[in-house]
C-alpha cells in the first residue's frame, strides 16, 4: 500500500517517469538513438521536465485543469505533441497519490468516478491545443465541441477506439494488471531501467493493439504489429542475441514509411506504468 505523497514528490516522480520512458530504446519510437522528422529526443526531455508543476499541483487544480496546464507548459518549449497521452494518464494517478486511503488503484478509481464536465472541458481544450495526429471525429462528444458529460463518460464513449480512453473506462486495467507487474518483475530481477521499460513496452504492445497505429493505418495493421511484438517476446529471453535481433527487426519495420507504424499510445501506457511504480514503490534500485 502506497502512502500519500506531497506535491513536490509527486511532481518529481512524474518527471522521472516521463524521462525514463523517453530514454528507453522502444521499437518505432523516438529515443536517444532515433529522432523523427518533426520531433527530436530532446523534445521529450523538455516535455518531461515541463509537466512537473502541473502534476504537483493536481490536488488544487483538479485532473482536467492539470492536463490543460501540463499541455500549455509543454508547448512553451516544444512545438509538436510529445506527451498528451502521458499527461492524460498521469493526472488522475497524481491526484490519487495526493489522497489518503487504501491502495493507489483504489484511490484512482475514486478520482475517476468524481471527474466532472469541467474536467472534460479542460481536457478537450488540452487535446485541441496539442493537436495529436490522426485524431479524426467522433459521433458523440467530439473534442471540437463543448462536452456535456463528465470526462469519465467521454472516455467511455471513446474506449473502443482509443487506448487512453480505455484505461479511464477500466480503472487503468492494462496499466495495473499487465504493465505494472511486468515492470516490477523486470526491476526485481535486476534489469536496468532501459531493459525493464523495453520489456514492458513489448508485453503491452503484444497484449493490445496500439490505437495510434489503428487511427493512422487501420485496425488490421495495429493487430499485426501486436502479433509481431508477441513473436519478439517468443524469440528468446530478454538480452539474448535472438531477442535483440528480433527487437531490431521490429524497430526497422515500424520505422518504415515515415514512422507510420509508431506505437505511440503504447509508449504512453508504459510511461504510466513507470509512474505508478514510482508512486507505489519509490525510487528504490534492484538488489
């Protein structure tokens, strides 16, 4: 059971989680070894630092306003969308960490249940400001309109087509039931952060098709990428020559055709799993 944290500690752990996620070499994503044409590795470092104040102040701001502030603070330093999914996931986790009473996920469920229309309006404004790729339109509660339902209800309406929305609708099920245990096991086994983050990324990508890929290239393409991630996991143990070769092949495939198969939504889930681990376990190193 994790204890309530003060705002400065929440801000610090949010920044660390975003930095650790960005620094790990995840197939098809920006890392210290690979930039995209419109986004560089240092953009993600700046973005990680920028979200700290909003995550620390989420107790006073509320979830939606914290998301809006984090996006605004990021855009002071970075022109492209680098962290919208991350801040949408981090804000309720940060709010839960600022509360007393029970395990982190139980507190998170309470935070999500209490979200209101004002949270939805602020989150919609943040989404419009971030201008994520492949957004499209929605038949109900489209982000280009003013919402008339709570942020949780809006996320439930989008849960079948968006990974972040699905986590809201399920009390962060994939993060807490798949991502966090995978990350915790890898760290407990002595894996350094980059290796543990890579393993968590592959497990999450194999478990659920990436919704960013689905928006850009279709659900069939997203499902095939998930199958490829499962094949990588089956190729050999982490760190083995066979696994490393399989990871490299997947990375090349995802970077083809202008990074159109970038599993960016899965990277956001990984960042949230790291944040949850830091909130629950603290900054301990593996033995």
